[in-house]
C-alpha cells in the first residue's frame, strides 16, 4: 500500500492525545463513608473490571477513528501499472472526437454529448492542481496549451461538430508533441471517439513514457448511402452543348439500398433526376446528361434523400463554361497557313500566333493548348518554360521543322520524357493503323471502314523509343510512330514525325487533320478541379492572379468571408485556406468586385462509413500498454482513478473512521457497567 500525500502521516502523533486522557483521569471522586463494606467489596471489584473494559474499548475506537481519518487525508492506494509517479503533478491530454460521425445517437443522446461528458469525468478524477489539454479534430492552435480543470471544462462545453477527420496516429502524435514538453509531470493521454475503421489501418507508434487510454463510444449500425465523387466526361465545356456528369454512389451499409432518389441542380435549377438501388457494401456509377448552360461559372449540387444520416446527402461541384478557348501558335517566324485555317473554322477557338523569339512566358499557363511548328531550333529559355507548362498540366503539340536541328530537339523533348527525332527517313510509306482505344479517337467513329483512307508519307523523321507507355495515335507500316502522345508531369506532349509541309506528307490536307487537332484541343482542358475536400485540400493552385497590397483575394459564401494566404509561383498562384473553411458549399474567389473562380468544397467522405474498430482489431494495432475502455453508462471517474493510481482506499478510510466514531458513541451511551445488579446482604 502506498500514499499519495504521505506527509499527512505525521498527524498520527495526535493519537497520543486520547492515550494521555485515558492514562490520567482528572475527574475528582467524592468520598462516601459506610459503616460496613463487607458485602460491597466483591461488587466493587466486578464493576471496576467492567469499567476498565469500557474505557479500553472507547480508547481503541477513538484511536482507530483518528488513525483512519489521518489515513484518509494521506490518500492510501494499492499501486497499479500507472501509479509509479503518484503524488506528482499530472499533465493530461484529452482528445474529443467531434467529426461528423459523432452526430449519430446512442442511449445517452449524440455521441458528441457523451464524449464531452466523459471528458469532464476524466478531469474530475484528477486533482485540482493538475493540468489538462483539450484536443479536437480541428487541431487548433489554442488547444496546444495546458489548462486548469475549470478552464478545461469550459473549453469542452464549446466543442462543436467539425468537418475535419484525423487518423489515430495523427491524434497521438499531436498529443505527444505537447506532453513531451512536460518532463517533470506524470503524463497521460485519452482518446474519446467512436473509433471508425478509417481512423487506423496499421500499428500505432506511441511514446512509452505516456500512458494512453482509448475510450470507444458505440452507436447502432445505421444504413448510409453517399455521393463519393463526380466528374464530367468533357474536359472543355462549351455554351449550349450537352454535358455528361458521372456520379459515383457508395452504399456503406451491410444491406441493399432500395430506390434512393437523386437530383442534380445547376445554378439552383434542377437539371436531372434519378433513382438507384445499390448492393450492400458496393459502389455504383451512373451518367446523367443535361444541357442549356450559359457561359460563366456553374454551381452544381447533387442531392440525395437518405436518412437517418444526412451530413453526406449533398455533394457540391463547380466548373467554368468558356465562351472561347485560347490556343497559342508558336512558329519560327512564318505563320503556318494550315494551323490558321484549322482554328479559324470554329469560332470557339481563339488562336493567337507569336514567333518563337517573342513569347510571353508569364502568359503560357493561360493557354490550355500550345502548338509548335516550323521552328528550326528551340531556345533554352523557351524549352524550360514549355517544360514547366507541360508539367503543370498543359498540352503541347510539336510539329518539327523540315530543317530541324535534331540535337536541339533531342535535348528539348528528352527533358519532358518524350521521344525525339533521330534521323530523316526518305523512303515513302503510309499510315497503317489508328489507335481507336486512345482518348483522342475513342467514341469518335460510329462506323470504321475496313480499308480506311489514311495519310501517306513521302519522308519522315524516325522517332526514338520513349520510356513509359506512349500513346501511339497513328503508326506507319513499318511500326514507326507517326503521331504519338507522351505523359509528362500532369500534362502531355504530342509529337508528329512529319512537319506541316506537303513535301513530307499529305497530313495537312487530310480529312483526319482537323478532327485530330480539335479532339486534342477539346481534351486539353486544364480547369480547376470540380471540387475540393475540407481538411484535405488546404492548398489550391489557380491561374496566375496579380494582386497588390490593396487588392486582396477573398473567399466568400453568403455572409461568411475569409482572406486566404496567397503566394505567387512561376506560372500559377497558390492559395492556402488552411483551417479557415468549416462549412461545405460553393465559395466565390474574388479580387475586389471581380470573380476569379468559383470553388466547391465537400466534407471528407471517410466519415460516411459507419463501421467501427472491434476490440480484437484494436488490440492488434495499439501498443500493449494502452488501456482500452468501452464507453457505457458507468462513470469514468472511478475507472480513470483506478487506472492511474490503483485501487484508492481513502473512501474506505473515511467509512471506517465514521464506524469507529459511531462505536464510541454507542459505547459511551449504552455500555454502563455501573448498572449491574448488587447482591443483597444476608
């Protein structure tokens, strides 16, 4: 047995007081004379022994009552695993899960209310001088400090549901970062959560100097269907044209979901309807079509009717319908008539031509498509800028010059992981095959003839063998690529084996030339993502925006607005939203009164899976020293006290002290040996 406050044991010296009182009886007796005491002598001896017994019992009761009272103040306990440093100040970190899944109900109300109550019970199990940290899914800076018990309870009352979702390892690492700064204290950490399966998928790493306890709150198994993602099949969106939206639905329940209604809204107007039956624990994709969009930013919303879990019933997305698509044509000084004719055929394309020595590098990222043609040697500055452009998602088409410097093209294209011209082949040939599985040709031909009319070649540049998996759009009879695409970073490079010169081939006048260029252009959309995820996408990259000290970018949604941190990098602008956004929905990014972009933010769908870690799985992933507590109706105060200090005996000491005080009272009042019967004289 150990004592938390052993200094109180010095108070046992007070046990000498009742002993002194009993040894020195200060009561004065009055003498009474009797004529004959012969018959009283035996009775007096009997009463004296009984009186001594009573006094000794009273003395023992007083000593025991006083001793147990002293023991109660010294806080005796039977040591447990975490009680080595009992008596020192405690530094306690408590994580309260406030993610969306904590909105579900159990017998105590919502899981969040239950978690907050258990956090208060944990604090009450410690002493008033101990210090506490409150941590939530938000990982706020104000939570990185220790609080008194009253401050901690006030902070717990302010915890609200958050869209954030962290893993167990992230939570533990955050707790350890603060507790490691308290080396002189006894350190403990508690995690109060429903412990969904998405929170942990591998063994956790914890500091052996910190006692961790997991407190799992359980709710009933509830059915849930959510929209996991959406995407548009067209990269470029033109006014008035039909759009196809693919919606991915996910049934997270163990039972089939029957006839879940769904609708799609664009700018508040209903555009499509659907009803779906989804098998248990499965995903299902469906395509919905709509049209009639005007130029400008479009605010989309997918709505489900799925109860009782509703936080994931809405999914937001946004995209821009462009009035025109800009295309940059870079040549060696002489405009190419074939390219000019191609892009002049459709008013949707806005082609701008510039010679290779007069390129505005800062504006390159504003063009979804850049076409190089008839350039003998590409300068090192232009080559580096085009490499950066492609790595960030741009599409580049290269038609080499008839007198191209092959070594220059090699260094230029090899840096982008693309093939390059090796040598000039003067033998005539013909394109023998089209890769109809490529994105450029897929779903383009309704009927493909057995003997199609394909381009003929008089001479061509033999292309090197590129690494990776090139997309060979057209192949010559000998197997050499005629037109091929190569992935480079987030973008793509298309390389032709012939210049746009009729001395090399009939490609510039062939029927495939225009649809191939149009198809590549329409697939070159480099718009912003349709949506972002709150808590996950904290850095947004947009097209370059020039701002000054008085012209700031602002994110706004209704009455809410925030000023994000903005940083400029080569070819783009980075926006750091950090933890400024807490509500899903459509946000408008503005520069003063002009709209720069419309951005959609959704909740993390990892919270939609209402599956929880079982005790057996928890034992596998958590260290052996971690305590697992299943939330229930029982108070945590006693469990926490016993876990950290062992079995506490101070309550038992108080009970025993009261018992012995009661025994003393009973002895004094009812045990009267003087009332014994006296023998009658003969």
